[in-house]
């Protein structure tokens, strides 16, 4: 089996980012947002939405990095 690269794992972010863009474009049209943190009608507007999305993205990237490291650590240990 091949080692997992961080570049491969970053592909996992494509779907959530596309869904975020879809939600932000569709939200004003149907006056509905799937999650409270992407609703710019709340106090803070779009800057608040951007802040929440950046924090969630950073958390997602952190978890991705940990999973890649653990996967490769297990892969390397299996070769011993």
C-alpha cells in the first residue's frame, strides 16, 4: 500500500467548500441556510460567516494532518 500524502488528503476539502459556496449562493434566493454559522442575517453578517468558516477550515485541516500522520505512522510500522 502507498503512503497517504497531505496533497491527496486536501482533496477531501473539495466537497465541503463546494457545499459552502452553494449554500451561500442559494441562501438569499430561498431565504434559508443549512447551518446557523453560514447565515449572514445573524449579527456580524458576512464577516462573522467568514470567521466561522475559517475556524472550521483550520480545524478540518488540523484533523486532516493528524489523520495523514497517523495513517503513515501505521503504514511505516507495518513494514517493520
